[in-house]
């Protein structure tokens, strides 16, 4: 019950922009923001691009040289008229490797779990 | 967040010194916040972007399970899958793993966009900022090799004693 309440709270907090980035476009002008580790969803010419956090899209004004769709970046900037004017940007080129390590970790867990846990008639049980 | 291999190694490397099936449970606990709070939403988001009819709201609730209140409750739920005599030990081992996970994540820096450790009771974010968010990618493979070596030594030592 508590777990469902917690998950419900996160859904509400995300929908209202209390957590996450959904509330960024609605922020007052000149609000300073940091958008951490978001994916480049689209590049529009030399000075505009769109970042995605899930289905939330945030338009950014900033140089697009060296930026490609699918890149992960962290940027800092200020909100102006519903978009973010980039002041600094930090690329995160190792995110792809991190995802591969995530898959390797999943495989490791699948291999390890049967070494410590077995099935019992009454449920799962520790080995030994 | 650190990568999953490094998270697993934080429990498995010292666990090579301990002869208990709880080491595997603690390692699972160390991975649990990312499995639920990152892998599930990323998978759902990937499927959504590929055209699956998944509403964005179906992704949000999972994110909260990465934070302490979330994985603490999930650990209790997982504990109920175990036979009565093992439940308490399993939950404690999962909590220990989850605490290792959060401690490792905390050493990273995200330019002030830290972790909501006290959510939903507070929206204050925490991070120590000692390393970058991708720093563990470089450690993961050497750490995995060291962990595997420690376990090989342990298995041989156990067999030679038997």
C-alpha cells in the first residue's frame, strides 16, 4: 500500500513538474536551470536544438556544432520565453558504455541469483 | 548514477570474504535501485519512442524506486517471496545493498542536480560531487576483474580446506 502511494506521489510530482523537467518550459523568465544528462532529440540549424527527458521536450537556444541526435548532454542556462538559453554544456560521451555495462550487470545478476537462492515449496529460500 | 557492474562489485568484492548466500542477495540489493528506477523507465521510454502505446505517466512512478524510500519498500516486498525463516535476513541484505548503491551514487556530481534522498518528505537534493557522473565507467572492468579474481581465490581456498 505504501509502495503504491509512493509511486502515485512520483506520478503526481512528475506530472506537475515538482520533480523532473516537465515544469521547465513554464518557468518564469531568467530562472536558472541545469538539465542533467538529457538526450538530444533534434537539432534545428546552427543555434537551436531540442532535449528530451522521456516525452518532455525542451527547446534550447545554443550552438549546435558537434551536437548530434542521440547525444547525451548536461547543460546550464536560463529560461526565456519557454525555452532554455544555453550558458554552458558538458557532453556525456560514456553514456553508451554505461548502458552496455548495465546489460552486463543484468546478465551477471541472472547468473548469480541461482547460486544464492533456491525454490522451496513455501517460496524462495537461501541456499546453505 | 554509477554503472551497474560497479554497483554489483561494491557488494561482491568484499563479499568474497564472507561465506554466505546473503552476498548474492546484497549484490542484488546493490543493483535494485537501478533495475527498478532506471532500467524499467528507460525500457518503457525506449518502447514508447519505438511506437508502443505507452503513456508517459506509466514511466514516472518507477523513477521513485531509485531513491531510498522506494527501494526500502520494494526490499520488504521481495522479502515476502521468501520462506518465513529467511525473510528478515533477506530484507536486511537487500537494504545493505541498497545503502551501498546510494552511497556510491552520492559521491558523484551532477552540477547540483543530486539525489532526492528524502522524497517524498523533502525535495532537497544531495550529492558530494567528488567524481563525475561517468567516472565509474573507467573503473568497471578492472573492478569486475578484481572481483572475479577474489572469488576464484575464495573458491580454491574453500576447496583446499575441504
